C-alpha cells in the first residue's frame, strides 16, 4: 500500500515554514510525521485486534465478505457511469469532510490564527484569513487588527481620480446621516468578485434603512485605472452603489490598507468600528451593519427591518497560490529569470513543477505583465485547485486554446469564457478558464494563436 498525505498542515509547512526557517520546518515536519505515524499505528493495531477477535470477517465464504463484494460491484458501476464524481462533489461541497476546518480550529486553540501571516507584500491580490473581522485601534492602523473595540475617526476620501457611477461627493456628506460600509476593491480581483453578491444584496436590503456602501476602487493593474473599464465591470456585476477611483492609492494609504477586498464600517458618528479583511464572515458583517442601523434608528426615529439577506457563500478550493507574470512579482517563473524585464525564446521542460509557470516560444517580460511576441506560443502551469482564472488584455482579439492534462478542455470542465476549448482575449479583465467538479492537481496548457 502507498500512503500520501494531502493535509493542509503538511502543505503549509512545506510552502511557508521551511523556506523561512529550515530548522523550524524540520521540527514541524518531525512532529507532524510522528503524530501521523502514531495515528496510523493505532489504526493498524486496532484493526489487527478486531480481525483476530472476529476471524469470520477474513473468511472468504462469510456473509461479510459477500456483502463487501456487492458493495464493490456497486462502486464499479458508479465509477464507470461517472455518478461517483457527482456524489463526491455533493459531499465535499456540503463540507462533511472539511478537515481543513478541524486543523484551523486546532491551530487557533493552540494560539495561532489558523492561517499564519504569510501574505505581507503590498499591493497584492490576496486570499487572506476570512476571520480577521476585528475592530481596530487607531495606533494600529498600519498593523494587523487587534481584538478590542476601540475606534478611530473615519478618513476622508483623498485625491479621487474620478467617480464611476455618480456625482462627486465626500464621506463628510454622509456622516451623521448614514451608516457607511467602505469597501476597498479592484474589479479583476476574484476575491473581490466573490463578495459582490453580498454587497449588492446588502445595498438592496438596507439602502432605504440608512446604509450607504462606498466602493474605493484601488487598481492592482494599470488597465484598472481606466474609468471606462471600471464602469463596464460595475455594469457587468450590477454594482449600483457609489464607486470612487483611487488610482494613486491616496485613500488606500490613508487607511493603511494592504488587502483586496477590505471592509470598514463607519457608524453614524463617523467612527470606524469594524474592519474585515478578505472574503467570508458575511453573517458577522451583516450583523454589525444591522447593529449600527439600529443605533442610527434610535437617534433618528427610523425603522430597521429584521430580515436578513440570503446569498449562497462561495467556497474556495485552492492550494496553489496566485501567480504573476510581470517582472515585478513573477517569483515562480520556472524557465526564466524572475524580477527581470527582458525578451527571449523559452522552452518548456518535460516535467514542470507544481505552482510554477513556464513559457514556450518568444515572450517579452514587462514590469507588470508578459506579452507573447511570436505565434504560436504557449503557457504551462501545474496547479491544485477547483477553478482557474487569468487576468489578461489585448488591443486586438487574440484566440487561445485551453488544454487540461494534455487534452483540449471539454465544456463540462470549462470556465464561462471558454467554449469548445477556445476563448478570445480582448477586454481588460479576469477570464474564467477552468471549472472542475472538485479540486485536484492538474496541468493547464494555453496556446496563443496570435501575438499581442
């Protein structure tokens, strides 16, 4: 028998602890290995005891073995028909075997936050701990939020580069009248996009009860500074609340922010009383919104509904990190030189490493992005996830062919931007390439038909 651990704890040790401290990583691995070995030994020992006590279980003519035979026949039919995948997907999506939650809970019990503080670079698009929803102290505005209920006065919008869907305004125009949800976002960020259904639902539910949502659009990429691009994205996602362009990171810096998305709640007195980083904890955020609306209602003699919004929470199944192609952040460039702007012809190796990208053909590496120069060229990336997205743009439409594990992807596993294994890159946005039933390790190969 061959056993391979796929524990998130094991992955975190390999990916985040070992690169920082070899000695600490080795100690963690030894502790993990000993614990795992003891658990497997206990299973083997108890299994042997049970078999010795109930010898008829190992009798090939016993009813027990016959029942096992019938079960394996049923399993074979499920596998052959493909039904097993659908059943597994429903079980996994229901969260019945989400051992990650168990390990995160243990980590928090032992004094950690369950995720570590490994995503520290700024600015960067992140998937951070969805439970960092603590109020923060003014002294710690540039640090990690602390667990107290101190508040600080709101910071005004600084040097806005434009107003996406309405007239110019200031937060001062709203303070004293409204509860304000300030949301730092950028439209091509998948983490931000998964929060939009909640923002839309809250705006619809609570707008007339005293809530105002203000989107601070701080761009991660240059094309996100274009107000027309942002307007098009707002229309696509149905964002009707006011959105302010923060192209110079002026408001971002005023709040000491480092993450997309990030939400601050400002009460009717103008105090920031709640801070949440990343996705998740939507119930806590909504509960705080209602609490602040109740405070406002008491002061202004208005009414707050007891209803709650209903939005299905998106579950993230990804072990592979976000990957950047520009020299600024291309730290996992497999067959090129990271952090360097240059042009070259690249050859993809036969055995690509996981979480590392490889170029084939002629490419130009710029600071923020990479551009395919020749035709055809290709990109290879080995990953472990359920969904795959790519941020891209082209001034003239460029066709791509998407391959999964060596075969042109079928529509069953394709993202919404891919049909019959092909897609067109044109608009400056996030493209949805793959949508698999469950997360797993696969190899993505993209062939670009034309340069640009």
